[in-house]
């Protein structure tokens, strides 16, 4: 990673150097067999040592700065992804799960949730996708009706990262309208709220906490509404937009790790009295890989 590019400041270079040292020390030999336990431990460690402060906005509630620095997020995700994919996941989901609170939460909501996200005491999750509303998120059917001082949520969410281990979920449900983005509202739902159940744990090739959630007449106080009623879809999109660039940065981190593994192999694999890396075609392929990775980083 080149940190001499003009869009990085001195504190970004310091951040990258310090995180590289931390990751090399804390992530190399980590056991991730029990994915849930490993993810909880990673959140705890990232919080304890101050890295999750960058996933939260607002210094009074544990953030590193008043607003989330996208460049810092990209550097952190690229570095963590290069060392351990689950560490990148743990960091990113803390930001995504709480991002709507950073951007749109009331002072009370920020004070209640963000310090715990920052220090790793609380695990956050972002619950938008549904069985028939993934890429077309505005087609969601999960509903929330207002009864007195409570909203009553009913419906299903699936492919929810941190599902099953989160302490709270940012949930998007329809409070009005006849479809599309209008009439969707955002809520903070604590994981122990009656009527909220984790009904399925989803297994994927790269193991990480992932689940289906059912809301069965799940009652949440009106004070758990994020922003204005019916304005939840812009909240979801703004939260996703804040972290979209960092997804590419994580991919660059994975690519850098793959390149490092390839380089290690070709410089140690002996054949015909030389190493695989001594062959001209191998050198050309490595050069193409390195060029593509740096080009991807610049595009990010």
C-alpha cells in the first residue's frame, strides 16, 4: 500500500502504521473455528484498543472524530482484510450496524448505543434485506404499525450479518405507503425484545455470523424510531453510501494478501534448478497482478 498518495494526510499514515503493527501482533494465529466466539472476541479487541472509534461519529459518544472519516475506514478495512477476513467483517459491521444512529440518531439514542459500539461492549447489526427484497430493498414487506406509544413490527429479515450475536439491530420496516421507498421507517431494536427471534443461522463459504430474523408482533417503544416516520429508506441508503467505498478497500486488502501468498510460493517453489519466480512469464504475471491491485486501490 502506498501512503504517499496526495489524498492521505499525516494522521492517515500514522493510523496505517499503527494498525499494521497491531494486526501483525493480534491476528496472525487467531482461532476462528467457533465463528460466533471469534467475532465477539474480535469486536472486543478492536474496541479495547481503540480501532472501533473510527466506526463511530461524535467524540462525546466514543468516536475518533465528529464525523466518520471515509479514508480512515478504507485504510482500516484494507489492512484488516489483508490479515484476517473475519477481523474486517467485525469492524465493518460495527460501523454499518450503528451508522444510522451516527447519522440520524437522537442525542438519547447516540448516548445509549454508540459508546458501547465504540468500545466493543455492544455488537451492532443492519437489518434491511428480506427474502423478496435484497437488491430491490425498497420492496421490503416487514411492517410496523403504531399502537399508542409503541410500534409493532411483523415480518422477516434475512442474510443479516451479525444475526444471532448482535446486541441490537437497525431495522427497516414499512409504516405506510403502498410500496417503493416511501413509507419505510427505521428502528433500533434490542436483541432481547420479545417477539424478535433468530429462526435460522445461515452457513456460507467464508464463515461469519449470518441469520434470518422473525418479528412476530415485536413491540418497540416509539423512542426507538430513527429519524422521521416514513423517511427510513434515505436513512438506509445514506448509511450504506457511507461504507460502500470501504467495501472496495476490503477487496483490495484480500487481493494484496493473495498477491503476498503467490509471491511467497513462487520464490520458494524450486524447479529446473531455479525458483518458479525466476521464470519470465511468472514475473510478468506478478507484475500484472501488482499493477492491477494498485490501480484498484487508486480507483477506491
